[in-house]
C-alpha cells in the first residue's frame, strides 16, 4: 500500500505551501505519538479528564421489541458530550509536544469546535474555530459553549455555508499561520497524515467496545454500526474489529429528505471518485467535477465527502454502508429517547435508525453495537422545528 493511501484512496493533494506542516505532522505522528511519555500522558487525560472508559449499555426495552440485543457504546457520556474529545485532546497534547501555542479547527455540528476549545483550555492553548454560517445558526447552543470557553468563532459565508466551506477556510488560514497554529482536523479525512492521526486517537472507542462486549457476552458482536459523515466516530468504532471477519461493520450515511434526486450526504452510496480537501475519496460531484451541495438534518453529517479509509473499506467490501433519511433519523431519536431514556445526537440517530429499519435482517438473539457518538441536547432546536412539542403524559388517578 502506498504511504498515505488506503487502497486507491487518500494521498496529499494540497498546495505546496501546506507540505511543510504536513511533513512536520507526519514526523510527529511517527515519533512523538508512539513514545511512552506521550502515551502515558494521553491515557491519563482520557481517564481523568474525559472520563473513559465509556460504558457499553444494554437497551432492555428495545432489545425485547427487536428480538436481539442492542448495545450502545456511550460516547455521549464523555466530557463535552461526544467522541470528538478523544481526538482533540490527542491533537492538543501533540501540539504542546510540537511547541506550538495555538489550535485551529473547523466544525459542523459544533461538537468538534466545543471539544477543540475544551482541549485548548485544558492544555493552555489559544483556539480559533471556523464554522459555516448556516451551522452557526442551527447549532447556536454549541456556538455559545465555544465562546464561553474562550474560542474565537469565524462564521464562514462562502458556498453552502456548512462544513465543507469551513474546512476550506481553515486550510487557507493554516497556510498563513502554520508556524504558530496546529490544525486540529476534526474527522478522519483530509490530506495524509490526518486520516491516520485521527483514527489513532479515536481507535480507543473500538478497543474498549471489543473488550466490553467479550466481557459481557463471551463473544464478538454480530455487527458494529456507526453513522458516517467524515467518518471519525465510525473508523474509531470499526478499527479494532476490522481483523474479525465474522463481525459486520455497518456505516450509515445521511440520505437527506429521501426523495430521488434530493440533496444528501451519502457519497459512498451516491457519489464518485474525486479530490476534495487534500484527499482522493468518494464525493458528491456533478459531471464536471464540481462539488454538489450536501444536506442532512444532522449538521455533523452534512458533508459531500468521506474519509479515505471508509472509501477503501467500502471498495474492498469489508464494510457495508447504508443510508437513512431525515424522517427515519428523527423517528429513531424519539424511539430511543422514549424507550431507554437516552437522547442521541441526530448524527447517532442515523445509526440507531439503520438498526430499527433493518431489524428483520438481523438474527434473533444477536448482539449489535451502535456507537452512540454524541448526545442530543445540542439538537433540541432542530427537534422542536421538525417534531414540535411532544405531549407530556402525567400519572393517572
């Protein structure tokens, strides 16, 4: 396999001015990250600051209804409320080891921005966050959190004003400020070595889940299911299970509103090969190679590309990638909330929805792990907009 590639996907398709910081980062990945000193400090942060290990929670009510065992890997219980903190703390710590005083990042749903701002405060770094203006409006809760944490928020007014455009602006900023800023890339995508670096820090999710399911059931799961936008939570959940051929790996892309021809965020199912944000991957693009608008009710999935390792897992057949539309995700949000008292992020709701929609294809008595990548309180404005106020049921008598 060529360095920086996963099969045919990956690489470094960037301006010449970005090659030096990418080479510097690659060297840090190869020398600093594996060092005992770094690993010890990172492990301590995950345990004492993030609160790891995150639980593997059985869903008794839904499991009885489904006829198989549904387990949730509870990344929503991490400090800041999602899996993102695993990566941002790792990259923030690496930034300190590299001797740089500041982080820059991009964010869609806002969770990566919150997690990066939090990691910056924990390790005494400055922080600037690029966020599409559309996402600033629909994720105002997380914008306020980032501001309280002292991060500078830059609303991006270009293009569709979502994650794609935030990444573009962040890369431009990094060209000018590479000496003092490390780009804390938020997902397992972008130019090499970011997909490998992010997977390195997120792989703790799958390692824990594999150990926990064996401890609780004595066997490997039938399937591991995770939502896929850029793909960091999914690659983190999948990585430890890739060698286990008996375990089905299921990524879930956002199908938008679901009508034929609608805007969506499903490049693995509906896209074609191309280059975006420094990587060869699967993209939503027209016949001329122009990037098409993407859409999902979940801001964190609203991206026209996907990380190159997911493109390779799809291409090789090791992982299956399905789709879930907005209405199905919203229904799954309510189902899990009302059944188990666990409120998933709308991104994670896509993974839950895939299990609910495909229940008849899953063997009775099987064990299925869903990576619950984040909690849903950030999405309450969107939930209210789409579902309205839900009735309150008091006690009778």
